[in-house]
């Protein structure tokens, strides 16, 4: 009988070992939890350390896969790390003013796995006042742009094109604000300057590839909004006069755009002025633009600062504007 008991014990141990090795009786890891950054965190630095907690009911050793990106439903394209043996991950530098989604999948050594919930955080904005004598991270079309006296300056002369500079990161939802004024010359005061946003970079009709929204203003107090797509120009907000803009040379104005999904609010000198809705471009660059008019006088603008932050709540219901297709000269100046 003693021999039979020993045989039964050995068989039971072998069966348990077999079941364990095949995973048929294995308990999966507990769901990853307690994330750092905390879920829905905002205004984070652009190099956050991702930390989480996880355990296994049977104290099996665990490894982790990390999914991180701007997709609200992280999948294979967002897999940034595999088989980590510690519950933390350094993703390196991320983008400014961006909402990131992340999740952890825990694996034990018995082929059991558990996916954690999807968490999110939003990174901080940035401020560029040009006081250090440089325009950090801006891409310039040509040598018409330079920094002097804590201003980003565009100085042109008889060059009938758009002058461009854009920050080299694409954004989705944000608040962007800049303060800008025309300093030369009287003959160029009707010509457009402003922001080309949710754009594909430089704006130029001659390339037939400019995509984005153009908020154009003039030194005479007019503004308009245009949809630029594949060389076709469509008026969203017609040229409109507003007392909220500065008037004349050396009259600087704050220009602010709040972009939230397909809704856009426009502020001049901290006063809400207009809004519109459009779904054509969900993301893109922020480009500083001015039409460098063909005149025998210098064309000069000073940009005093450029600030980005996360999107604010949209003010009310955006105004409905009926888009009207026009020729390419319409965005140059009010008619």
C-alpha cells in the first residue's frame, strides 16, 4: 500500500506539473494598474517615465509589452516595447501639446496574458519669445527670415510670393497665439499676413500642393479664412473688417486660434471675433505666413512671440460659413 501511495503522489505531482506547463490550469496575470502618469494627466513634460503595477496570482515571473501613441485604440502600430522585465518604460522625447494613449499587456511564463486598460495623458505646451536670439525648431523657406531684438522678422523686397516659417511638429488640438505687426511699408498694408494652420508646411500657390487653413489679416483691420487644398482656394470666412485688430504700421495685434476637432475659434487682442467648422484637415503644422508683395518698397513684419498650449473649450456654437471657391488672388488682400 505504501508503494501505491507513493506512486499516486508522484502521478499527482506529474499531472499538476503537466497542467501547469500546458497552461490549462494557469491563472493569468492581474490587469496592470496604478499608472504613472495618472490617467487623464495634463501639462506633462515631453519626456515622461511610464510606470505601472502588476502582479500574478501564482507569482509567476512577468514580462510586459508597451503600446503608446496618439491612437485612442492602441494596436500593433503603437507597440513600442516588448518583453520588458520591469514595470516601467522611458519613451524618450514626445511631442508638445499632444494627447497620448497607452496600455500595458502583461505575460506570465505559462503563456497567459492580460491587457490593461487604455490610459491617456497630454503633454505641455511651449513658449518661444525669441529672446535668446534664435527661433528654435522653426523651419524657414529662405533667408527673408531672421531674429533680431527678440523678434522674428520677415523682410522682403519685390518678391511676389508667400514667405513661410513653420514649427517642425504637427499638432491636432491646441491654442496657438502670436503677436505680430507690419513695420514696412505703406504700399503693403493691404497685403495678407497671418497663420496657415493644420497645414502641410510651406504655403505657395506655385507648388499646387499647399494644404491647410489660412487665417489672413491686414494692417487695415481686415481678416478672412481660406481653405487651401491641392492648389484650390476656397473662401470660408470672407474678408471682414473688425475693430479688434490693430490699424496701421507698428500697430501690433495678438492673433489666437483655438482648434478643437473640427471647430475653430478666432480671437484678436483677446477678444473673440469669429469661428468656423470644417473637417478637411484634422492635424498639421502651424505656419507663419505673409504675402511678400511686388512693390518698390520693403515688406517687413515682426513676430514678437509664438505660444502653444492645449485646446481650450470652444466658445459657443461655431459660426456657419458657406465655402466659396475663388481664384488664387483672393487671399492676397481685401477687394
